C-alpha cells in the first residue's frame, strides 16, 4: 500500500503561501526558488520525511551533527541527497519553527555547538557541487541549491513569513477543514 501523498489542494495552498511571502512581503520573484521551498514544505508535512536520513541500523537521525557525519561518509548522489536534506532540515526548523531550536539544541544535545545557519549554507553548497542526472523529478537544480546556500537567511525570513501567514489563517478560521479549502 502506497503512503498517502499530500493532495494537490495542499500543494496549491503551500505554493500560494510561499509565493505570497516571497513576492509580496519580501519582494523576491524567484519561481524556481519558491517552488523548491513550497515542495519542501509539502515533503515535510509527513514527519517520516523530516527524519528521512537513517543510520546503518535504519534508525532515523534527529540531530544535525549525526546527519553531517552520515553525509560526509556518503559519495555521489547519496552525498548530495543527505546534504540537501540537512539544508532543508535546518532551513525548515530555523524558518518555520525557530521556537523548537531550544529543544533541538538543548544543553545535552549533540547539536549544542552546531551553527544551524552556517551548516545549512554549507550543506546546500556541498549538494550544489555534486552533479546528478537532470532527468530527476525533484526541483533541486544546481542553481537553486546555490541560491539556497547564498540566500539562506533570506529564505529563513521568507519561511518565517509563511508561518506567520499560516498562523493568521488558522486563527481566523473557525472550521478546522478550512485550511484545505
């Protein structure tokens, strides 16, 4: 049985929020970048995608420090995917849920000394330097990954704006299903 994928309505909803945040609020008109970020939000609707990187025993890695070790041990397209995921993971938490960083970087956490912003930039840069076939389905082109690395803080601000708009939409809604309409 295939896992249920987010609907096209959900995809359009996140695409609209992302376009609004970047184009209207930040004045950034970069469709490939906003498409990538809205796709990332859709992927991360499912928690198994948030914690997609696994150790050798198949356990999900929840700490960036562990993901870095795993990514640096990989080669080729696998290395690209792990570092791309690290960038996405860090961008998601720093942009959409920065209040969770205190827990993620707790006093006894392996991530205590990890500079998430610098690591996100580094991971996107590493991913951008690894060639893959252009036939792949994802929107993670070399150029988009380079822009994510170069404009990491701007993307964080844009995702924070997506979160603000989402929170306003939820607060204004009396119908819990209104998010899907």
